[in-house]
């Protein structure tokens, strides 16, 4: 398959295979087969790695697993390592607790456009529905409109926008840099644009705003935003809130870069290409 036709879905995960397995099941059910899956693992234990490998085998899915040692919350670095291992000309970033609908890859492909990245959105799920999905009592994809209406009325889903499919139209393109709603848990970007800004900045340590920084630097490089609302929504499984200790410093860095016009990450994709501690497996 020519690389130009291939979309690389890069999924970040850390010690949460019970959430990742439903994500993989949804990807195995996609109606557009022209994609690959890269699991970018931020240092999960052997138990969780084995669970992912077993799921890939059970689903008949081929995937690439990229792992590096656990040194804390290093989402920027593990995303870069995932993209290094990818082969597609277009990359869709997805979190390992965000379940795509069966037309997810196809809808991202429809929104692909030179000079733009696609900023997707999400539907938040309750603790109760999350547990039912992770236990295998409910599927997180391929459900009917009636099912999701019932979940919304019961308070188990935050909105119904995932049921809508709006076309690609000019209203998807806001003007200027818009901080609100940036979600690296569901984001499509051309590989060449990712490399152009040197990927995610690994100098961001801890939770918070590394995704806003990435989008800002794309904007500074002349790459514009396109919103994937009502086209590429994912179902976000509930989890406890991560520590926000580094959020203030990370936000301050983004604000400074809004003034400086910085394009390249300080430590990023190019540096990850030379990494010596990454372990790559091809499963399935």
C-alpha cells in the first residue's frame, strides 16, 4: 500500500490495558481499512503489555508497540516515539482511553486538507458506563442512536454530538489561534507538518498544555486548525483526574510562545529519532 494512502493511528497508553482493549476493538471494526495502529506506551508494566499483545492476537490486528522506560508523565516523548515508528503520510493521535466510532478513520480522511490539522472532540462517559465497557458488558462502538440517547438521558454520556455527521464546510475553520477545545486525544496532522515543528515538546514535564503548545507552533508555522466536531468524536472513558502540579508552568510557557512565535520544539521529534531506550515490537 503506498504510504500516501496510509493513515497512522498513534495511541498513547500507560498501565491501562483495560481501557485500551476496547479502543483496539473499535479500530478493528473500522470501515476504512487503510490505516495502521501504533501503540505508544509510556512505560507500562509487563502485565499491561501482555494484555495488549493478547488483545491484538484475539482481534486479528497487526500493530506496532513502542515502549520506553517509565520516568513519569512524558506524553510528549511517547507521542514522538510513536510517530517515529509510523509509516503513514497522515497521523491521527488518539489516547488509549478514547474509543472511536467505526467510521473514525474514514471521517478523518474526509477532513484531511493540505495546510490544516484536524482538532477532534470527545464525549465524556460516566464511571458506570466506563466500567461496563471495560468489563466487556457493553461495546463502546457500533451502538445505535437509541442506545446513546438512553445513555445521555441517564447521565452516562455528556452529549449526543457523536451521533451527528456534518460535512466538511468553511465553518470548521476558525481564524487565528484558538486555545479552547484543543484535544491531543483526537487530533489529525500531516506527517510533514508534524516534522516541520519538531513534534511535541519533550521539555513539557507533567500534565498540561503540551497539546496547546503543539497546536500553537503549528499555527506559528502557518498550519491552520480545522474542527472535527460532529464527524470524528470519540467516547472518552472515565478516569481519575491526573495531577495538575505542572499545569501553571506549562501554561506560562505556551503564553510566552504566543508572543515569541516559536515554531520548533526545544526537544522533540528529531531527538526521539535518535532514542536508544525505545523498544519496538510488531504484533499480529
